[in-house]
C-alpha cells in the first residue's frame, strides 16, 4: 500500500520509520525548521557534531520518543547536494532497503523533498526510492530446509511531498515495477540448473505470456529440427534435456512493423562440453542463462507498462553437456541461416545458439535486434566485473541505447568490431565461419560471430558475463544474480516508443 500526502505535516506521520536526507551544509528552509520543531532542536547539533552524518550513503538510526506511531528516524547522508546524482539516490535507497531487512518496520515514511535538488525533482526521487528499496531489500530464499529469518514484506509506504500526490505515487509505482522485474531475473539466475531446465524456463515464459497476454510460442526439439536450427541442436546434442526456443510477442500497434527483438542466451548450465571448464570455472554456470533472465525481466516491465512499441523476445535454451552424443571440436554444423560453422571450441556455445535465435528473430520481422548474453570471460579481462561490454553496427540505435544505459546507471562500454575481426571469424578451410578465432579479442569475436547472422539489421550485442552475477553483497542487493540489463532494455523500449 502506498500513501502520499499533498503537504508535509510531520506531526501527522502514521509510519513507524521516517527516512530523512542530510546534506553537507546545514539546511535552512521552513520545512527543516518545521521538522526540528517536531523532533527536537538537538538534531541540528548532532548534525554539526557528526553524530548524524552527512557523508554520502552513511545511515544513522535515531530512536524517537513521545510519538504515538513513529519509532525511529533514518538519517541518510547525501553529501554535497549540488553533486548528488540520480544513481547516488538509487544507491542510498538500496542501503535503506537493507536496513529495513534488519529492523523490519511495518511501515515507512519518506520525506521526499529532503532528497530533491534543482535538477532531481520529487517525482524522480519517488521513482529512484522505489527502485532502490525494492532491489536493496531483495533476499534469495534458496533451498535451505529451515531458517530462523522470517520473511519480510514492507506493507505500507508513506510519501511525504508538497507536490501532486497522485503523480508522486505513480512515479513510485513505476519504479517498483522496474525493480520487481530485476528481482525476478535475479531469482532465475540464482536457480540451480537441475531445477531450471530449458523445459522449466519455457514454462516460466509461458506463464509470463499468459499474465500479460503476449502471443507465446514454446518450441520443442521436433519444431526446432523442422526449423533447421542446427547450431542450437548441436549444443544440445550431449544433453538428456530437450532444448527450447522461447518466443514472446508484444504487439502494441495495429500492424506488426518497426519491431525490436530482444534475444537472450538461455544456457541453463554450461560444462564447456568437450572443451571442458576447470573445476573452479564450472561452478556458477547455472547463471549462464543471465541473458534470457534479462530479456524475460524486460518483458515483464513491458507487460506492466504497455509501451507503444512492438517487441519480440527470442530465447534459445539448452544446457551444454558431455556425452557420447555431444558435439566435438572439428565438427562442422549448419545453422538455421544456412551458413556452415567449424567448431573449434565447444565452450563457445552461446554464440551458436544466439546465431539461430537472431536468424529466427529476423524471420519474424525484427527491424532492430539486441542480443544479451553471458558470453565470454574476455569481457571480464577487458572491462572487469562492473561493466557490460557492447558491440554495434548502427550508431543511431546505439546512441538511443546509451541514453537508456545512462538513465538506469547500468554501465556499458562499447568495443570495436573491425573488418580484420570479421575476417578472422570467417577464416576456415572447411566452413563459412569458425566459432573461436582465438583468445585475444575474445569478447569481440564472440559478439562479432553473432553479427555475422544479424547482417545489416541494426544491432547491439551486450556481453554481461561480468555483470550478471556478483561475488559479494552490494548496495542494491546480496551476492548472486544482479538482474543486470533488465531496466536498460525496458528503458530502451520506452525511449524508442517515445520517438514514434
């Protein structure tokens, strides 16, 4: 439940906990004076002495006496107000979300104007607060048979603002929609591969399609064979689990035109095949479907907000296992497009399933393609664990994407794709392409391979191998799946819809 007021009246707060921003320089407004008159002039002295810190992301909890409902105030440092960014605010509320998990209040009030600046208005604050709170308070329950930690759900939010209350609530609700989808993607990435098989991923997508009235197709092995998806089938050869091609269509306009395809890699577990991973490198490969999770999360937001843009989601899903039937180095396979591929590395399987997926997306009328994949360790070597790598063949399309990336705070860095790179991908004595030209420029070769099947369609490739998962807790959540690119993909669709 979300409650908003058109006027900030501190003595009438109904919530158990109040969140208040503290900036580096002393506040000197009538509202601050009203706040002090309600909760004590000594607060100013505590701020000056540093007992209540203005340091960015520093939270100080102060108990409240002699109030019927309010039990505590969370003073949140925002540093120098003029230097405050939207990402800072999102991070601050992520930490507030973590604090709520510890104190478990039944209700929360946020003094919205205490966070606002000349460029970051009350509506922005409400949106960012919702994202931060919802992502920051996320907990993955897992499969432990007993736990002493009770489930925690925040039942009531009170937004204190002097602006139009309905508008502020609307902003908060949209932020919650975005963050809920991120958390859903996190759950998918964290789910073990023996539980989240390709079949189960398909059923998850089917339920999503039913919820939001998407046109849904979940194609099994027989249908995939009929389509001639030799690349996806090759990766699946060693598995006892059938592959799935997952397709969700959101038609926003009368005609199916000007379509954006979101294509996700859905490898539910990756052993590396005969190019087997190390005993340490193989751990965590349940998350090799992070691209699929990002696409499904974005589709959840699209289903909730209904932007005026046609979107098709395509996910090629299988695991990559070892058996007597598994594909091998030196094999030559034929993709759905008809192009032949020499297999030099069975651990370069993600680009193979994406090749058939983008070909299918084009056949379904895609005019723009974004593929998302935990594709290469090379992107981590190049950019670290906190940056998503990108390739593109279209400057205008990528510019729109980067605007979305900057808005969500999901850092993306573009790498080059040169004619020399393409020549190496096409170098083979026995086939049209090879799937692994070398370990140098690995991220570029992986994405560039997918580009061979995209051809001239405006395209963006996103390698989230470093950003899809985190080894330690951070401002927005615990260790594990991050749900990266869910918000950026959805924001991209929203921006493209606005351009119509």
